[in-house]
C-alpha cells in the first residue's frame, strides 16, 4: 500500500518547505520553497558547511563596505542553496526578497533582478525560479511589474481575501495563503480547538481556492504554513501544498485513504473590478487577524534575516 504522501501527490503538487537538501532528496517534492528562517536553519546543518564556506569565500575580499558585503552574502547563500535545490527537483525553487523591502516596490524589483542574475550565473534558468515577495500592496505591485518582465513570483504572508484578490488582479504566478498562522491567531483569541473542517486556516485557503476558480484566474494557489497532517489532508486537491520535513515524514510513514477535499469545477463568474490601493488597504485593515499576522510575519522574517547576517558576518570576519 502506498503512503499517504504518495496518495497526496496524486491530488496536489507537493512542495518541500525547507532548505535542507537531504530532506529534499528523501521526499522528492516537485518544488521547494525557502525563506530567511529556513536558510537560517540550513546554516547550521553539517551537510551545508562546505557550500557555505565556498559561497562566502568569494565575497571576503570585496571592495564594498562591510554591511553591503554581508547583505550580498545572504543573497549569494540563498541562491547557492536554491541552485543546489534546483538540481534535485523537477520544478521551481522560491527565493525570498528581504523582508525589510516589503514596503518598497522599486527596491523589491531591483533585488529580484539581482537574485535572478545570480541564478543565471549559477546556470539556473529564470523559469526554474520564483521570486518570493510579501503580499503587501507594494510587494504585489513589484510582482505585477516582474511578471510583465517574465519573472514569475510567489506572493507569501497572505492572510486576507483582499491580499488574494489583489494578487489575482495583478496576475501573479503563485500565492501562498497561510494555514497554521491563521489558526494560531484564532486559537489564541478564542481558546478553541478546531476540527479540520472547522479550522479557520483550512477554511481560509478553501475560500481562496473558490475565489480563484470563480474568477477563472490563472494564479496557482499553494497552501502553506501547516501545523498538522490533518490540515494538509483537509486541503488535498489544492493546486500545491508546501509542507515541512516533519510533516512530510509523518505523511510518508503512514497509510490510509487520502480524499480530494478541494475541487476546481470551473464555476466561472464575472470577476470583480480590480481593487484600488485604498480599497485594498481598507479591506485588509478590517480583518484583524490578517492585519496582525502580516505585520508579525514581516517582523519575524526581518529578525531572522538579521540573525543570518550576523552569522555570515562572523563567518566572513567582518564584525
């Protein structure tokens, strides 16, 4: 009998939410996603030390001031790990623009170009890469421009229907509505525990899938930020699901039925008029959970980026 992971792969494209190369080899996902938090974890893995040393050695003797070289170190390391990942998967690897740029459209576009150039130097075609941006108004505008240039994007930290609609309007390649962080907020606010079908994070992603189907949008919906296998299985049939190694292990070592829980039946209706900036900001602001979790998520990624920069500075003897 096949595992629940294999059964799930027949219904959704499985994406590894990790920078751990050994985990990617083990679970054979279609795509992989990374972010500063995952790169920070990968920094301590024994199997990555040679790659880290080789990557940072190229930057030690640069002429730029220390902080610029440290920031370049983050980018070069993210692309070095992403390039290794690209050699292990048939699909795409997502690489994130620094969280500190989440409210600067032009700086996000410049950083995306820099990352794509680094991938090109590493021999990885741009069609194997997704540029990952926070789903702020400015991040969505950056993605819209990048998509027009042929650079495809993954919009992350997505917690509200307003964010999803703005991404659909912009024609982004992929969005990552979060499950676990949504559920975390409602558990804290209400003190309740939820069954999979009542889980607020699961219901949110199902709603986003319904909007995508109803508007006949080409954007891929990828459920993200899972806390439990039950949450993953409750979204079987979603276009893609990005799953941590711990949950991939649990799915891969267990057996049982995996039923399709999300359909895309083609109930196409007239899509709504595109959201303007003030309407987007107002609608997102009215969702307390989404407002809280987006701000918190950007802060957390920025903190992890800062921690990664400290480790890189130490490794490069710059601080």
